[in-house]
C-alpha cells in the first residue's frame, strides 16, 4: 500500500497568503493532495510564487462573485475533476470534486450562515445536497474523503466558549445535528477518531482580541472519510503551528 498525504487549508485569500510567503512550507512537505478554500481569486490571479513545487494537476473553482469564496486543488495523481454544480447551486466556487481509483475526494468551502437567515437556510440546504451526493457515490461503490472548512463546530469540546455561542451560526443545534447525521451515515471525523476527546484543539481563531495567542478558537476544519477507509487512517492532525490565515491547515494520511 502507498501512503497518501492530504492537506486542507482555508487561506482567507490566496494572494494575501502569497504576500506573507505562508505556503512556502509545502515545498518541504510530502503532499499528495493540497486543498485550499476561500482563495478569493480567479485561476489567472493565483500567483505563481505561492510555492516552488510543481503539481501535475490542478483544479480551480472560482466563485461567480469575484473576490469571494473559491477553492483550489493541487495534486500529482491523475483523476477526473468536477465542480459539483448541483450542490453548489449558486455557483459560489465551493467544491472541488476529484475521482481517482475507487475514491471520490472533495475539497469544500461550506457556506457560512451568520450574515442572515437566508444564508443560514442556504447553508443547511447545501449540507443536505452534499450528503445526498456523497451517499449516492457510496452506493456506486466509491470510497469518500472530504476535507474543508465546514463552518460548524460539532461538539462543545470543539470550541473554546460553547455557552456563549449557543445562538451563533456555526454552533446552532440544527448545524450540529447535521454533523451528527453525517456521522450516522457512516462517515468518520478523522481527528476525533485518532485523538479522542483531546480538548483545546482548534483550527480557526478570530483576528480580534488576540484570540489565537490565547487559543480562543473553534475546530471548524475537518477531514471526514467513509467508514470503509477507517482502518486506512494513519494520521490526522491539526497543524496549528502554521501561520498566515485565521485558519490553520489540517492533515490526513491514508494508506491506499
């Protein structure tokens, strides 16, 4: 078997990250799949200087609303890309779908529901459409790997101040219930699978009030796999030493 390393990172603007040279660490790591979210750029706006490494294949899905959202996937493994438009119905550049072998890999920037009730409703619809889609692929015999910014902390252990955020989108009962549903359909939260209820491990911190320095954060960036890959999980980590965004990268290593 081969070990495949997957990295997921919400960069909060790929051009901003490039100015900080904050993706240069990729050159020194063995990375098979790099999924970036919230790139906020068109394909021709992605700087050539983000890292020196040349990936053989890339798939860029930019939002129809310029300067917002957008996802990018880089890999050396040949596969079939898609943008999953029947899930991302507003064409906001939220999904890279990539099939290789028997695996369907997804790099996803799930919607944020904080701005309005309308956006919260869209977020919940997106969740449901996405789950239906990956369940359909499983019925076709595909194994599933999902990474990205889910924009929801699943349990109280997944954010520093759960009581203060009970009424905030990102920790609402309906959002958390969808994550319960996802797991009940046979998907595994790889970080919790490997680390159990290890506390105070977060992947996003507000830029306000020195939240990152005080580790007042949320774990909203995940790797999920279908349960047929459970015994293939080698490593699942939160790379909170990596700076450059309000999120940090998360990592998954699978034996394939």
